[in-house]
C-alpha cells in the first residue's frame, strides 16, 4: 500500500491492487475539481468558501448505531461545520442517515458508498470514523495520508500493532486524531480525576472498571448472499476476504470471530478502562491475567467469551481490574457501568452521570451529579458528553482548545483491551514490558500482536 492515494504511473502498473481501479476512475475527476477554484460553484457555495476561514468540512464514515452522537455537534451553529459526506457501504444506512440528519441541518450532504473517494476529496478537512473496528486504524491512517484530521471511534485499533502505527502516523502528518472515549470530555469526571491526582483519596492504587448487560441469543452464522445494498467488498476493506455469513453485517460482527470485531472488551471496556488508567496515572502493564469464557446460550452463534475478569498489574504496585458481563445483568456494583478507584485514604465511584467520594471508613462525603443523559448501556445514540467530545475535536483542529484525548493516550487504553483479548485467545497469562506493553514470555500471545491483511492493504509508514 502506498503512503497516499494520489495516482502515479507506478500504481497504475501494479497488479492486484485493490484500490487501483477506484483511483484510476476518480483521479481525473478530483484533479478537475482541484483546478476549478471558485468557478462553477453556486453563489451559496462561493460564499461559504470565502466567508468562513475556520469552517470545517466534515465527512462521517460508518452510519450505524453511533450516528446519533454526531447530530448535535455538527448541527450547532457555534460548531461552524459543514457536513460534506455521509458514507457507508450499505445503501439503506446512507438513506436513513440522510433522513435523520435532515431533522438537524438545512442542507443535503452527499451520500457516498466508497470511503476511498472521501479520503481523496481535498474539500474535506476532517473525518469522523465510526466504521466497524477493523476499519478504525486503516481508515484513520488513510485519512491522515490525505491530509485529514480524524475523530476515530473506540477502540482506535483492531490489534496492538495498529495502535502503535496510529501514533506513528499522527506524528508523521501532524493532524489532530481523537478517540471517541467521550468521558474524557465529561466535566464531573475531569473534576474528580483532578482531585484524585491532587491526593483527595491519598495514593490511588486500585481501580475496578465494570460493565454488565443482558445481551440475548444471536443466530448461528451461515454462508449467505450479502444483503441487498451492501458492498461486501468495501465492508471487508483491509480484512482478508471471506464469504458473507448471515447476520454478520448489522452489529453481530462484534461476536462472530476476530476478523472485524474486538469482542465486548474492545466494544465497551475501552471506556471504563480509560477512566481507570487516567485515575491511576498508569501507562503500560507489566502483567496481564485473564479468566474468561462463554457461559450463556452455549449453542448460539456467539463465538467468543461473554464474561471476563481481567487484571492488569503495573509498576508502583498499582492494579486495574476489568469485570465484564455481557449476558448477565446483575448489577454487582449497583449500576450497569462505571469505575471504582481505591486510595490509601478513601475511594471514588464515577460513571457518566456522577461521582461519589468516600472516606476510608466508607462514609460518603461528597456526591456530584452531572445530569448527563449518556450514562447507560443502551446501544448507540449520543448525548451531551459525546457532543462535548466532538466539539473539543473541532476546536483542537482550530487551535482553540487543548485536545482531551490525543491518540497516544487512546492507544494506551485500547491496548489494555487487546491484551485481555490476547490472553483469552492464547489461553495464557503473560508478562509485559512496562515501557511499551509488549508481551515478553508467551510466543503464542505474541502471535496475536498484529493481524493478516488482505493483499495490497498492508500498512506502511
């Protein structure tokens, strides 16, 4: 894979290049647009170009369950954003997204099937990457290679190597890359984390992050024709080619093997593990221990664990625990998701809606509720915290705000999820290098550090 999508004679001559035919068809059209200047634009478009020095032209890739998180931050006049593209390989998703956005904005973005065309469009300043997990890192680095800033949904990568690559790509191209760990933009969470860092509970040494849900039975995947309107080739993108399996496309890719998803830990633990790591001020673990298995609907199509207890040991005798139950909704800690932080002089409970501060005897001494409407395990949607996180991304691009979640921080939190998944897949606990998180003592675990790519999609930097 070349470092950008610009057409060259060498690219044209390469056999079996999965992007060659697309680039060949669109390069001339793109060149024509870039040389046209203001000629041919409507009066309204011409005014937009000349009258908005800091207006951001944005495209959204992936129009599924997270789409609702972007209505408000894009529609707000104060955001000064122009939505150029709604892009998804599924026709019905594009059409549905257009209808939904029409309730929030008074113009029509372009509907596009192929994200490669969006990357190549010089008009686009920033990408919101809400695709399935296997597209998160490749979609981000392709956007960076083409000069775009990127807001990438969690997890920022499909495997540990991709997280390292994202940090390298960001440094090389100097663009803003923000992961969608929106609690980093939550005012009450920022407040209590600062208090923890200032010693309100003494030395913080342990954090327990948790998630519980009552996900039901899923069909056993069977080979089938791709649904009408789905570009299965584009959906697979950088992943090795497979026949379509029934019910894979719409969300169940999370549970059907490791080609596209990162299981519940990548899907949800990213959020609470990020808060835990933030509170304890840890980077990379020195040991990973995991107990996980599938315990519910044993004969259904779910192919990985649905229950996990993971422990991450860090230097300075600090520990982070992950307690994830996808299919048993008993609220062990009194709610369906959140983080507990324990210190030598007290403890803290924090979730998306509030924090509670306790002394060492367990007496509550302070409670702050944010009134957030984004605090549950309901699928998708959005809310005030997502809105704030996306706006922070926009303002960081303009140089008007400090970025709340730079990609090097997002990659560290995502790595914990990958390490837990690797321990489950390898059926081995292991030691890590605390300077970078690399696995030290398990050859089998090391084999999961990266992934196999479809020929022509291998990352290069």
